[in-house]
C-alpha cells in the first residue's frame, strides 16, 4: 500500500533530526533545557497580542482550551 505524502514528509524530517520521532526529540530538549519551551510559547503569545490587537483574547482562549484538552487525552 502506498504511504500518504504527509507520512513521508514527517519521516524525512525526523530521520534527519536524529533518527527518532519528533516527540522524542522534543522530550529530550525539554529535559535538557526546561525553560526553552515556556519561553518560546511566551514569545508566541506576545507576538499574537501584538499582531492581533483586538482579537487576541479569543486566540489565547483557543490555545488554552486546546492545551487543556491535549493534556486530558495525553495518556491514552
């Protein structure tokens, strides 16, 4: 059976980034530099507020709800 194109792209990316799936690479980065991702997400949040001045509250709310839902289903 032919593999989907997105799967080929994903495998091509992570095979060049250490030969492991990106979730493992991200986990290792988070263990090595625990403040990296909170600072990146803070920067993204500041960028969203600056660019979308009037609608930033709805965007941040959507990100928070998505994060909560993601954590609820993380262990399954």
